[in-house]
């Protein structure tokens, strides 16, 4: 990486791996960013423990760039970024882009969180994703005081979970629950939850936000025309 490059930390969602962000990583690096595609054991630990797990590698990455350090996150990765920044805020924190992050919680976690198969598959972090947060969980997510751009999807490939979600949604998270108090910008694009990380419009809009702190207007207008 070049010394003056902007750094971008990529955080995948629950039950995914860093492989899901390969297309985004390649696009970011082609655009001149240095990228750390950070893997983590999303189903094995709670969010606070995961934040400690990823800290050493993010710290080393931050020390290797002179420019700001941004975060680009999918789904639960956005919540992990919020926890991480609250605990280990980089000295040169830049922008944060969240794709399909359940900032206000997941209605699916509300419905299924008490079931043993859900608990066994999604692990401790899965228990922290509901919309009803106790004081301990709420304390993990202090108000943001940094620029956050949010990209939500409004298409679904999941007929069963779609029944649990208010429209519009991406099959995993309702558009309303991706929103965050204090966010700098928010757009909706016609794609389902798992494809947000490799959608060409989402990738272009992510790069635009990392450069300018806002999304580009043409896509905003098209996106809000769909349901």
C-alpha cells in the first residue's frame, strides 16, 4: 500500500466470510484504496468479544496508512463496526458505509431468536440482533459522531422470512430498520440482502461515499421510485 492511501476495513455479515467481500475489495483497490478484508468468527462469540478479536489486525492496518481509515460493512458487520469504533476508534477515522445493517434490530431475530436451531446456528451474536435491546446490549451502540452512509435493499429471495418483515425489505432486514440516528446519507437499491456486497450500484455508491461523504443523486432518485 502507498503511505498516503486511504484505508478501508471490510467487515462481513453473520455466517459469511471475507470471501463475500472479494468483489468490493477488488473495486476499492482499483479505485486507489488500501483494503483490509477482515475475517472473524461471526457465529462463535458476542459482538463485544468479536470487537476485541479483530482489534490487533485493524490496529496494524491503521498504523500502515497515513490517510483516514474507513469501514465498509455488510449486515451484522455494521453493528460490529459500531462496537469496535466505540471501543477502539482509529485516530484518523474516516467514513463508514453500512450495507443492509439492522441498526434498529432484526425482526427475524425477534421471531426466531428463542428457537434452538436459530440459537445454535447464529450463536451469541445472533442473540444481540433483536429489536428489543436491554441496557447491556444498548450500551454497545452509543450514538454515532462520525459520517455514516447506509445502503438498503428492497428485494427478497427469501419467501419464508419475508413474511416476518414490514415492506420494503431485503428479505433479512426492513429498510426502516437499516436507518440510524445521525446518519449522513441513506439510499435504497433494488437488490436482496446477500447481493448487496457484490451489486455494482452498491459498490459504486460505496466508493462515492468514501470519496465525498455522500451518495450520488441519480441512483437515489431511481431507488426511491421502487418498492
